[in-house]
């Protein structure tokens, strides 16, 4: 949850900042940050759902790995990168 909250806050701040610039580039950046905010808002419930279930699909108790777990981890890495770049 903190990662998504950070993304939402940064995307809001950046969208507002670039929207005020009044330039075409500023409007494009504002639209990109608005889209990033919206994608994060929609992605959070899906990742939470997968995180609750992915342990069921592990190979066995000693091998915690499967496609769902990898998907969640990859999405979290992408989110952390987006927060860092924002």
C-alpha cells in the first residue's frame, strides 16, 4: 500500500506541476502522470488479489515460485521504478 500511495501522491504533484506550465510538453507530461496515477489505482486491487492467492500455486512448500508470484514481484519492481523516476 505505501508504494501505491507514493505513486498516487507523486503522480498528482507532477501532473499539477506540468499542467501549470502551459506548454504542449507540459500538457503531455501532465497527461502521462494522470495516466500513471489511473493505472496505479486500477492495478492495486488486482495485485492485492494475486498476493493473497499466489501461495496456492507454488510448486511445493520449499519452492515458493510460480507465475503469479513473479507477476506480482515484477509489477512491484516497475512501481518502485516509477516512484523513483517521479
